[in-house]
């Protein structure tokens, strides 16, 4: 079981911020909120804004010299060595329609490297976290990716495939699909939690951004997995796609997918 005494100050603050955000999002989940549309035509709700404000106040209250990059409020202190990456409600479209697959994502980057992440699946009672070198945890229990290395036995979850569908990579994905034991689209935070827990073997996505996946990337990595984009690059602020799996399957899938997706 997880020992809270080993948690860093960063993790303790992130968990406190995620807890406060969960209180806010639960209070709005029944539908008592307004929805507006941002310039990129994606929705934003009162819950998104209030969750981010609460997270920002908690984090910067403890670490005022850190940078903060939020989905709703943008980025501050671009030259800071520490940068918090926050999506207060990842999966707003689902939240608006009362799907339970939304989450709060909080990660910390130090000099370009993600060193801590918290993923809170509020309505599904799933709280996952990880720190560099300290393993990954879900509701206080350790996470470990699957050892299955045969594509014929693998369960693969896909998501946000719009850009992939319009590229040569679509054919490559088809080769993965035709061999997989199961193909699902669990989506958002949930398929990464399943991957880190060894319940599925791979996640393939396009059309993501760093705020969606920063926390999830270190959770998968600390659970023994490999998390890159579809060209094999480690997550950066400009990431747009994901290939996450155990090391054996990641290498096999990357050989098919590399170079076909921007």
C-alpha cells in the first residue's frame, strides 16, 4: 500500500488540488451549469473554470514562483523551472452530456521533464498518481503494466482518431487492429488507468495535447510501460499523439506507426 509519508510536497499539494476539483465537478455534474464555446469550437463550463481557479489557487499558494499552464487560463511564468500542467475537466464534452469518463489532470514538469502526475477520475472513484522513481498507484495500490507481448493476445484501446484516419497511418493502425485480441475505445483517462493496471496492453490516440496526457504519461511510465507519441518521441509541450504500451508491444507497434502521423 502507498505510504503517504513518502510523498513529496508536490504530490501532496496536487492531491489536495485534485480533491477540491472533485468536490466542484461533482456539484455541477447533474447539469446545473452554463456552457459556452471557445474559439476552437470546444465547450467550456462553469465547472471547468471554477475547478481550474481552485487548483491554481492551491498550487500557486504553495509554490508562487512556479509556472502554471491551465486549459482555461493559459500559461504564466514561461521561464520558470517548474511548470504545472492542468486540465481541470478533461472530457468536457462528455461532462456536458453526463458521461462519467471525465477527469482532472494535474502534472508537474521540471526543466522539460514530467516528474509527477495525478489523474482523478471523479465519478468513477479512480485516483491515480505517480512520481518519478516512486512507482504508480491507483487508490493507494501499486500499478504494473501487463507482460503480454504477443499482438494476437493484446487488448488495444483507441481514441481521438480523426487525424490518424486522414493519414497513411490509418492503414498501419488497421494492421494492429486485425491482429489484436480485442479492440476497444475506453477513451480519455480511463484507458490509461487500465493500461497501467495491466488490464489492457496498449493505447493509441491522435488529436491530444500535453494537458490531456502529461499526468497519465508518468503514471504509465512508472507502472513499467512506455509512453511516446506515434513517432516514438517522449512527451513535450507540443505532443499531438500517443502510443502507450508495455515495452515489447510498444516496439512492435511503433515499427508500424512511426512516420505516418504528424
